[in-house]
């Protein structure tokens, strides 16, 4: 993939309260815990949108369908700014705990919620908690997604193979090292023993990741963030510093997942055909 721009994906999972209710529905009766999730849609996402606006960036937000339904003002603001809304289940339920019928229901309800709110079918799918089942890929194909962000086996985009056949679905891998939750998620009453990383340490990690990947032909960088975490002031400052570092490189493309994958797909098909 020589002579192409380096794709840098700044993506956001707006889990809001589902970050906790997916673990245990009984958590919905704990208002202080719920407020930690609500920070994402009440406060954090507005800071993030303002930051992206200042740098004239449009990116992708993966949102559970129930959050899309509950927070239309957020979806409307994201659409006004030109961001993409993609599929992140319906209730953020952990796929490993679902039956195939339940997983299909999560897929269907989330899909329809986004269609109603945005006027278009979501083009990308990211599973909750970074897991798929043995039926997930079939559903991704059946629902017509053009890209997926679920696997963690490559730093290069590639075309998914499903049931032994290569598809046109572009896989945009993520890794825990580039997910803000492992550094910033701290809820001592439900996640004992988890501490907080200093934003400066996260910034250093992500800059190091960027510098290595940027040197490697064909690579990309996928960062997965959550507005309830990265939308907090010190973390937002670190994100802005990272954006400034990335934009020092003229060949970096920070864009929406759908638009970037549309650009990459032809190249990926050509590479696969020549292999």
C-alpha cells in the first residue's frame, strides 16, 4: 500500500450508562454509578465534538441503539458536524453471554435504531467488550456492513474472510493498548483493584505506537475511546496533544471509517487478488 496516506482512526464508543448496565441490569438502580456513564452524553461528548471542530476533523462514533434512542440531541449534533454513526449493539450486552437469537435481536434492534435516527443504514459494526461469537461474522455479512472493527490480529486493514470466502468487508483492527478504557475506566464499587493511568503516560504510549506504525508501509492506527472517559478535561488535553503530533505529518488521514475504507477497499482487493 505504498503511496497512500496513513489512516489514523479516532473513534468513540458512546456506551453511556450501558457500560455498567450491560454488566448487571441491577446497576440501573444505582444513580451515582449511572451518573458516571451519563457523563459521556451529558458532558464528555460535547468537549470532544468541540475539539474535533477546532481541527476540522470528522470521525466515527459507535453507539448502542438504546443510547441512540434515548439521546437524540447527541445524534443530531454529531450528524450536523458530519460525523458517522456506526453500530455498537443495542444494549451493549456481552455477546459471549447471549444465545444466537439474542445476538440477532441485539443486531436488529441496534441497526433499526440507527436507521431511524440518521436516515441511513449503519455501515460499520464494533461489538461490545471486544468479543464475537461463532455467529457474529455471519450477521455482519447478512446485515450488509462494509467494514468491521473487531479483531486484533493486524496493524494493517484487510478484507474479512467469512465461511471460507473473501468478502469486501474491510477489517479495521483495534488493540487494548489503544483503547482508553484500560487506562481510564475506574469504578471502585464495581471494578475493585483498577487504578487510573496518568494522561501523560497514555499520550506517550499512543505517540510511540503512532511513530512505529507510521513508519511501517501499509499500516494504520485505530484508537477506541469513550466520551465518558476521554471527554474528561485532563484526558481531552492529552488527546489534543496527540492530534497535534499526528498532524505534524502531512501524509496522515484522520477521517471517518466509512470514507477511509471506501478509499482502501479497491487497493485491498487488488492485493488479495495478487496473493
